[in-house]
């Protein structure tokens, strides 16, 4: 059963963080369900997450094939209607390839895969992921990627900064991203992508529970009906 | 039946087998005679190629099998021991773990990225073929000295290969070990361990049963890669012909494997397959003959039905290709449509390539290879003869001629009253450069990741299997330095260290798997090393109560005539009954008392100091008193487990084993990880670097409860100093200062060890 409070977690062949995202959301009392990428009907979900992994193997640019999946068309419509959408790691890459978020994720500056835990600072509250987290809050979050080097040109960066679309910044940049950017939102703030994995920081036993603050904020947006049912339709 | 098919010159499957062809395939004349005796006639080309791969050292264990029966394999927790794709061990709550370790040494020497990557893929298939969800990988890596450019190239490629496959396929690599020594320059070792979690009722075996059932090949198409991998590549020495063997290395496709994992786990949990077997070394020849033999059935294979990557492949090539990411499932005809539907959803190709049949009227299950359904028979062999009738050799065994002379040497510490800072700094290694390239966090199970504690600690859970409060401790260990001096005592000490490592995270050991990497078994000294190592492993496993549930033997690890040092690798899995808090890490706090637990150590033979600093591989290794070691492990596990409980005891601030590198290296690692120094004193200067027996160092504000517990367990405890300050100072009785180094120097040495050598241009921020 799905209702407006249920979060859909998209799964492509090669995704691998879908179970972790569901577990973290369920740990917060939310309802979440995995949706196969070929499903073009996402009606009924109050929020959507594109999780981490290697959709379609990442043999081309990460996300370059995933954006053509039927579920992505439905996700785009959902986003246009103001529905809360979160892309984590590979999901962030998919959202940039789909044109839902500005910029691109290039290979890490060190040209190596990096898996470690870094400190990030919330630098804007104007997004569904950070609305409930005060600016200046420092979070310990795991990163795990080869192509996490967020890249945008100077003009684009200025626009992002001006609009408060940079939501999360590394304090110790692991990948060389422009402006130490770890996460960005779209202009409306309902679509957010980030390279760190908030679901991996979901328990003190695992080393950090800081990611829950971000996921709680996202779930609050879902519960507030920022989603499909009540969001104003954006002219396209 | 096999008659005298008309030979067609251009058809390798039907051409008469030329005299002596078996030798090029790695078979001896005696083995060829054995094949003729089994068949009652000369083999066809297809048959000869299948026997060549199945009777290779890699597949048949023909040099080691007679000795492996010595290993203790029983225990109340053991569900399946050696001989299956993986060992399976009960962990309670209706759950079991499946575990295995395998080598991919020879392919990695030729093509490090693909060799290591396909090693990961192969071990994963061994686990999920049992019905288990793979949740953890570890890698044991051995390369030449990193001052050498080729060894750096190999390590870089191997680590990228493990990362490229493991990360993408979605299984975390949570631990491992790295050894650098000149002997691995031409023949690096890549051992990969995998552990999976399953519900006991989902356990599936690799047997073909039920006449009329269908043989279904799942996954990748069959290509020309990896032909002869097990025979030409893995069962002979290297002698400078690496490039010509490159076609024998397989190519990895983790995306295919990821879809194969999901499809197979769904098929297995839904009960849609009768039996299933992965395709690895020896490809279809192995999977078809083993499943038929285990089921006691005949099997008909239709070569034309095998999906191929390229046209015009011969039957020989199809049957012996080691193309990766394939599985062989036995399916009832009624379930075929459902199996196809599941595979289609995961975009996994499924092709019916044969059928299971009743044994022949003479009671023998035969494997028949036809060129088409109901077509010409290109090969017909008793299925069990491929798997079981390989010769077993009792190869000559001889201890080295200079053994007594080497053991008579006493390795001493030069300048025992002087400073040893430089030696210590040169021995420090930070493996973070390796494990930061591996996803070690997926599945939200990693409570202690690589480098944090002596063993990795995971929540015992998997997608679809909820966590019920237990923890799993995993450690992968090897010490070729010890084993070079004394393979028997060295292997026993390796097992002892591994068991102590899991105890340092509060776990009791459940099971051990091993990978025995040795040189050319035709050298009697290598066979001596192998049998001594098996004896030492057996003694330690018996004394410490750890059954061996699986293993792998890799022989012919030699290059340009030089055998590698004996390198038995072990991986121990332990269980933490209540994991409510993380076990103490490798750390200490300001003012902590440092308590050393265990028997005193002072002999330097076999130590890293003796090898790396003095250049001495001689002397007599101190044997580990296994009864004392059992008491030590019990004590440490008890102390640490009390810190993992819902209400932690709060006594221990940190714990670290003392073995490789000795007390000085253990102290330096603790200081570096804590960013805090210490003032300590050793009982005698040799204790700085002496490695055996393995001991444990505990940091606690108050040493009294630890001393009391130690006394109760009959374990020696000695307070050797206090943590604090910005320098690591190690003194000796009488006031000599042996080590006095600032923390910054430790950090610089750590950074220079791997990252400094392998990242020409460090990441810029």
C-alpha cells in the first residue's frame, strides 16, 4: 500500500543502496518502498529517492543511461509538480544527467575511488533536505564515490550561491569539487542531490547518526504534502 | 557413442588428437594413460581438453589433497565443511553464514586489474550459489618491495581491480591484509575472502537431480577468454612469458554479476531451482561434471545451445572457457517459464543447454557433449571421473638441507642500549590507502571498519534479514616471515593471531577458512613447507577450538625458478553475542594505564624487524603455547564483550593485538591513531620488536579490574606505561631510551608507507 506519506526508492539494475535507504527511512518511522526502474507509474508516493550504486554499471557516464528509464519520466513530472526528490551519490549523478539539477559530477581530483567519513556543513536551509537543519550545522557523513567531483562553471556557481542552492559543503573536500560543494538543490528547493550518504550515518553504532537530521527534514517535507497531491503545478 | 568420426582438418573438435597433445595442455604421460584407462580408448579432443582442466592442480588438488584430510573440520556449529562451494556455519536465530577464501594469484601477475577483479567475482559466486547474500569481502595482498616500479604497478592495479569490482557489484570490502616482500615481485598473491548470510532453509547444494530436469546456463555469454586458465596459467610456474599468457586471463563485468546475484537469490529463495553451481575455473567442464557427479546422474549437453560472444567457437573452447559471471542451474520443466521471467526482469540471459538423465544402464552417470540437440556426440565421460579420478600424488617431501644450520642462528638486536626510532618508523604501514578505495560501509552493517580495530565488526544482518542484535568479527591474516623460518610453528602462530584479533573485538571464533599459497609442489622442500603448514594449522585449530570449513590451495607460485615463501592465509569469523555498543578501537586516552597481556616475548627470529631491518630470515621461531593462548583469547574476548553489552562496563578505552612488528609497532599504531603519545618501558630491549607469542595491549583508566581478570584466567598482565603527551617514548630498565619520537614523525612515516609511494600526485583539495 502506498499513500502520500510513503517514499518511493527507485532501483535500477546496478543500484545497491536501495535497501539501506529504506532501512534508514523506516528507522525514522516512515513508510518506504523500492520501485523498479521500469515502473512508469509513481502516483501515490509523497517523496522519491534515487539511491546510490552503479545504475547500469556506470560503464558510460554515471546516470547517462538511467535517465532514460520509464521511472525517470514519472520522477521528472513529480519534481515539476514540486514533489520532494532526493538523489544520493549515484542518484545525484542521475539527477544531474536528467537535467533536474545543475552541474555535473566529474572524476575525483585524486583519480581514485574514495570511501571515508567527512565533515560537511549545512550552508542553506532552502531545500527539502535541509529545511529543518540550522545553517552552520556540521554533520559527519560517509562518502563513497569515484565520480563525486561536483563541477559547475563560474557563472553557474554564482547563480547557485545567489539562490541559496548550495545546501551542503565539505569542510575537508575529498574529491576536488567546485566550491567544496557536497550537495545542491534546484531553484525551488524540492529536488536535492548530494554525494555523501545520509543513510549510512543513521546510527551511533555505525559511527554517526548525523544523516538522520537530513532524512528527518526530507520526511517532514513529504509529510507536509510538498508532494504530488498538493503541490502547485509548475508551468512547463 | 564414440566411433571413429571422420576427421575434418579444420574442425578442432573432430580432428584426431595428435600424439603428445596432452603435454601442451599440462597433462603428464601418466595422466594421459589414466584418461585412456578410464575411457577404455583414447580421448577425443573435447574430452582431452576437459580432463586437462579438471585434472589440473588448481581443480584437482592432486598434490595437496592427501594432506588436507589432516585439518580439523568438525564442530557443532558446522553445517557444511570443506568440499562444497563454501563452508556453512550456524549462527543461531535460524541463520547461517557461508564463507570461503580463494586465490587469484596467477591472473593478477599477468593482468592485475582483471586478475584481482575476477577473483572477487569468483568468490562471490561461491557464496551466493549456496543461497547466501554476500555481505563482506576481505583481500589478502602480497606484492614485491614497493621501491620497485613493477610492484607498485601491480599493487595499484590489484587494488583498483578489487575496488572496481567489489564497489560496483555492491558488496563491501571490510578488511584484509597487505604484505610487501621481495619474494612476491614476480608472483604477487591475491587472496579474496567472501562471507554471506542466509536463512538455513534456503541452503541449496550443487547437485543435479531428477531425470528430465533442465540444465540452464545463466548470465554472460561464453567467449574465448580464460581458456586454460586453471591449467596453463594457475598450475605452472612463471618464467618470463607473462605477456603470452594474457589470453588465459578472464575479463570482469561486475554489472553482469550484480544482476546475476539478484536474479539467483530470488530464484533460490523462491525455491525455483533444484541445484545450482557457479562457473569458475574450468568453466562448463567443471560445472556440468560436478553437478552430474554429485547427483549421481547422467547429463546431456547441447553445445549449440550455449550462447556465445563470438561465432565459430569450437566445442573445446565452449567447454573450457572461463568467461565470468555465469551460473549453471538445474530447473524442473514446470518452473522454466517462471525462471525465465525472473531472469528477464534482471536482464540476465537464461539458456537451456541440456538435460539431466538417469544414470546409464551400467549404473554410471555419464556426461555427454553433443554438437546439437540429439546430434553427434563429441565427448562422453563418466561424470565423476572428471571430478574425482584425478591422480593423487604423494610427492616427495624433504626438509631443507640447511634447516638445522638456519635454526641454530640467534638473531640479536644490535646496539640494545641505543635508539631504535628509525627502525620503528621504517616498519610503520598505513593501509588506509588501500581500504579508502573500497566501499566498506554498504548494507549499514559496519560497526568497526578496516583499520579501526583488530578485526572488522559487522552487524549480523543483510538486505531481507533483519538485525537481531548479534555481531560478526572478521580477520584475515598471514605472516610469511614466521612461516619462512618455521612453516609449522609459523602457521600455528598465524592462526593464533587471527583468533586473537577476533577476540580483541569481543568475539569467540566460529570457523576458519584458509588459502595455502606455496611454490612448486614438484620441489620436495615446497611439499615439506606445505605439510608442515597443514600440521601447524591443524594443531592450532584443534587447540583453539576452531574448525576449518573450507580452503583453497594455490601451488606453482614461483617465478624465474624461485618459489615464494610459504604463505598460508587464514580468515577467521567470530560471533559477538550482544553488539549494543561498538567494541573499543585501537586507541587510548590521556592518562590511561597500558596493560600488556600474555607471555613474555623476546626472540626476534621471523620478525619483521629481522627481515626488513636486519635482512635475516633465520633463527628458531618461538612456538606459541596454545593452551596459554586460548586463555589469553578467552580473557580478552570477555573483557571486550563486556564493553559491547547494552550497559558497557566502561573499563577498556582501547585494545590492540601485539604481533607483526612487535610491541613498538603496536604502541606506535595506538599513539598515531589516538593522536596522543605515551611513556612506556619494555622488560628488555628485544621486546621492542619480538612478535611471538601474540599478546594484547589494553588501555584503561584503572588497570586493577584487568589485572584481576587476568589473574582469574591465568594470564600474565603487566602495566608497561601510561598514555599522554605528544611523544612516544619507550625506555628500558636501567634508564636507556630506546625510542623517543614525536607524533608528527609517526604520521609522516605512515603517510610515506603506501600513499607516499603510490600516489605520485596526491589528491588536491
